[in-house]
């Protein structure tokens, strides 16, 4: 997927004890192939908004990219789920080595779905075309899907790449946060936190509201992030930012229209947030993850 951070190296390893890097697995079940899945290094790619000129690449180990807090691997035979497992980075009981999986699969054709995401709460994955954050807000999310054909009981070696499929909205104040601020809500008019892993696009387009507690930042500028999925690769949304006190009284509210969003891109809206005299037209918009693109309102 263009303009994305790519996880490189989903390698299905043969079960062997010939070196310390091998994955030890149990004896394969009769008539099934043992599939060992390893999520390893990934590639960071940045490029200009409208072209590939100036693209840069770098690699990093999965263990070093702590924004990925969980990995879910699933195999589907048609609509039937035949295997699914989730590893949580913070819970060592869910894995032996974070990013390594092993499962037997019968001869047949499968759809493999891999999700890497920045939440300690498991994503609800029900099919290759349906997944959602249900108990948590949207977070940074990477996805790969591909067809896997098991034709014999021999170990199978495959590769896959995970691509970032979310967009990020960052609201940054240029004025200091007052001490009576208790929380901030960021409401967007489109997109959602349910998505299709095969396309990486939102399966709902009704928008969402992200609530952020103001637990720190008093007396200085503040920023708030909201991750969500778009219904298309590029989309414009309306954004309403509301600031509340501890009694849920509205202190300040700003409304921005036609804010440009793009998958694998962060759009930052910047301006005076904690001032009644400031207007939404005073905000500016900057996008990154790809090369910066600035829009003034």
C-alpha cells in the first residue's frame, strides 16, 4: 500500500533446533502443515504527498517499535475462522516471543489476516472484511491480508507486509491550558473505528467523538490525538473541539470545516484553544507522516 509504513518480514519459519533463532514447535498433527509465523523487522517510508520524489526508507525491529502493543493473527477458510490468536506486548503470558506464532493447518486455501495495533485491548476481528475497536478508542493500526494455499503437510514459507491504514488528527493549542479544564472532546463528522482489513477502509462513515482527560498540561500548551479510519484514501471532515470543566460545563468550543485527512497521514490543527476570543478561522492545518502539507483557514 503506497505511502505507508511497511512491516517487512512476516516469515513463516521451518520448525528446527539448529540455531538459537529457530522456533520450537510440537509435532505436526497428522495431515496438517505446521505454520510458524514471525513478525520481524519493518520498513519506514516517507514520501512527498503527490509523488515518490524524495522518498526515504529506514528499518527498525518490531521489538523497538513500542507503538505496536498487540498483534492478532487469523486464518479463514471462506467465512469460517479456523485459527485466531492475539499477543499483547504487556502480557508475557500471551506469547513466548512477541511476534512469533505457530499453528497447524489442514490442506486447503485460506485468507491470512494480520493486525498490528497500538492498544492493550484486543481488536474485535470477525472476518477478513470486518474488524473494530470496541472497548477502546482507535489507535495506530497496521494490516496485512493475503491468500495462503496449503498443498501438502510440508512446512510453508511465506512473506507479508503490514501497512498503516489509519489517519491521525492532532489538535495542538498555541495558548496555555487553564487549571479548570477537566477534559477535551474531539468530534469528527466522518470515518470511524470499524474497518475492513482487506481494504484498510472504514466500514462506517458516521464519525466519532474522542474524549481526552486533561490530566496534565496545566499552564502550558497541550496537544490531543485522535486515530480513526477513513471511508476513502482521502477525505475531508468537519471537526468540533470542545473543552469542559469538572462539572461538564462547556468552557470553549471551536468548529472547523473541511479539514483534509489522508490515510497514513497526520493532520494537525493548530491555534488558540483556550480563549473565547479566538475563532476557528485562526487555526492552521499541517499534515505529516508524509511530507508536510500546510493549509490555512
